[in-house]
C-alpha cells in the first residue's frame, strides 16, 4: 500500500479524450475510493472543449457510471469531485500556458505538479517546450514531472528527435514514459515468479527451453481509432512497446536490486542483446497481415478496408508476428515468437514457454503419437494465471499418458486496473515501471528494419478472416516442423 504521498497537483492535458475518460479518471476515482490519493491533491483537467466545471463533472459522472468497480458510489463521487478542477485552454500560444500557470498560482494549488500528456503524440515536443518556456518545469518550489503515453516516436529517428526535445527541457528523472502493460498485475508477477522462486532458474535457459511465445490478441477492430491506427499498425502499436517489454521481463538477467535504475539497466541490456534482423531476411523473421470481413463472436464484422476513413489501398497491418533471437549466454539459439492481432478469434494476452522434449520418449503408446513437451503458461488477460503443464499417467491398466495443468490462477486478486498503480507511482516518484529513454530507443532499433522493409512494400498485404487466429502462413516463422502458435491456456 502506498502511503504519505506528497501533496500534488495532477494536471491532465487532453482531459476530454478517450484515455482520460476511460482509464485515467476511473483509476483516480478508484484511488480516491480506497483513500490512496494524497489528502489535498488537485486533479486539474485541461482541454479545449471543456465548457465549465459543472458540465465536465456531469459528463464524468456518466463516464464513471459505466466503468467503475461495484457501480458509482455517490459519497465517493462527491469526495472525488472535491479534488477536481478544470481549465479550458488550448495548448498553442504562450498566453495559453501563462493562463495555466496563473490559474495554478491563483488557486494556490500544490507546487508539486505532474503533467499527464493524454494528447496526440504530435504535440508532445511543443507542449514540453512551452511548459519549459514559461518556467513550469523548474523544480524550485516543488517537483515537476511529465507523464507521456506511448508511442514515444514512430521509429528510431523520430524517437531520438523527441528525446532531444525532452532533454532540452527536462531531467530524465522528471520523465515518466508510460507503458500500461507494465502496471498489470500478472506482468509484475513475472518478476516475482522468476526472482522469488529458485525452482525454475536452473531451467530458464537455452538448455531446457525450446522456444518462447508472447501473444496479444484482440477481438475488436480499430473502432473509432482509424485515423490514429492507419499510420501506425500492429508492429508499432503493440510489439515495439508492450510485447518487447514482456520479452525483456521474461528473458532479462536478475537485476542488482529491484530499484528502478537496476531493473531498467537489465532490461536495456537484454534489448541490446537481441540480434538485429538482417535487411535481407525480414521475411523469415517478420510477418504481417490485415483483417478481412468475418465472424467474431457470432457477429459478422467488416474488414479493415471497409472501416471508416481507411484508404482503399491501405497496407497497414492489423496482425504482426516476429521471430527474435537473443544473442547472449543464456538464450543463444532460442527463438522468441511475438504475435499480435486485431479481430482475432478470442481476446487473450499470454506468455507461453515451451520446454524441450525429453531426450528419450519412453511412454509413447505408438509411433504416431507425438509426446508433448512441458509448457509454462502465463496468462495476462483476460485470465491472470500461471499454469504448468505436465505429462502424467492416465488411470487404468495400460501405460497411457495425458497432459494435466497445475493451475496457480490468481484472478480474484486482479481487480485493479494497471493505471491505478502507475498513477500512484508517478505521485510517489517511482520509475520502476516506466521506460527509460535508452529502453525506448533499443526497442525501436529492433523493429526499425522491419518497418523499413514493410514501408517499401506498398502494393500487397495478406489478409485473414476476422474471427480466425490469423493467417496460417505465419507458421513459416517457426523453426521446427509442426510447431504452432499457442492460443489457449487449456492443454491442447
Ligand atoms: N485511448 C487509449 O486507450 C490509449 C491507450 C494507450 C495510449 N494512448 C495514448 O494516449 C494519448 C491520448 O489518447 P486518446 O485516445 O485519449 O486520444 P483522443 O481521444 O484523441 O484525445 C486527445 C485529447 O487531446 C486534446 N487535443 C487534441 N488535439 C489538441 C490540440 N491541438 N491542442 C490541445 N489539445 C488537443 C483533445 O481535447 P480537446 O479537443 O478538448 O482539446 C483530446 O481530449 C495518445 O498519445 C495515445 O497514443 C491512448
């Protein structure tokens, strides 16, 4: 439990946007409900389209009603509202920022200020420069922190550029690059599971692990995010950020300590150890496709090209898969397969670790039956779980085997949204679950060759039916005959 946080002012730029309404405000409401916010915190919503406080609160009330745990509690909402204020302003001119600065001064809000950029990424550099220009990032009377959402850049070069803008105005310690995946309970549990249990450590290497799969599948399409999504695609949207973060947690060496810098040092070291995808071999390491119309949850849905505002010749990928190798002592030769897709058969995020076959298969009942390797499955969503598959004898007189799953699910404990912990971490000044600049750049370095190669192929993209697990052709990434994507936590 977090406690005794500094009093602070939490400024949300883009308070009328999707993220603020569906994630940030509900998370802050829940923190208020559980008495975890600083006692006198002010949450200041800033946007151009806020009419006035009353109207903003009315909209907020209706947003929260639809998404908070156990329904909206009127007493909690009243208490929450006592912390809320808003300011209608653009983020364009020096006067806009002066207005913000004067407002904070006039209302005597706390001088510890976090600025949350829930804004289009194209504004990040200008907003940070303007805040700095007006002196709002100076830490003379209190701390000043900036929280930026992904994506941080759209490739290595733009990420470096953006970083240069940030460096001119901020110390690295003032920047919180958020990847909300890292706030998920199960993701954090990967660290505990690996570093608080000795059991698996001797097996956690190339001698015992055949390959690792990390997947994130969604049943939804791009919805109303077409303008944002079409220029981005699945590789940037999911793999560069979330899935590479998962990979680094699964594969990194034990850090010197669990302090933020030690943790981030190890993640960076791991990302730097990933072998670059050679320009000429992108097609054997990466695969892309786009959803066509199909049947999801017994409902016919449109294909990507039929979605609103999507150009008819778009080759933006909604499915991306990658094979990576980590060129270090522990992992050399072990393929890591990353996969993400929209409009897939089921919604799931999971890490699946496939162990090697036993050296000799004693209990095969016939030559045809393939003896199953052990799998360790870490479900991230919707099932937060940990399962180990083992082969046991089927009861009966004959020597037959079956796969069972030791299930250590912890669904009941996972009611908190990832943003709740992360917002508290910002207030507390804990960087452990936020990305450092070198981490972001290393991630872009890994996918840059694929981005470049795909950008040069503008005439064709494979499609897959909505409601499927994606194109069968993606199996060509697998090293061994017969290997497949693992799509379920249930024994196969
Ligand atoms: N939505 C998600 O689930 C999600 C998930 C992960 C990351 N993100 C990231 O979070 C950020 C916000 O996403 P979002 O989905 O909330 O976007 P959004 O719905 O488009 O909201 C963006 C907000 O920015 C404000 N804004 C837009 N243009 C502006 C301008 N020129 N000057 C000042 N304010 C401007 C808008 O408010 P006004 O027009 O009222 O000023 C709007 O409230 C993005 O960086 C996105 O990549 C979002």
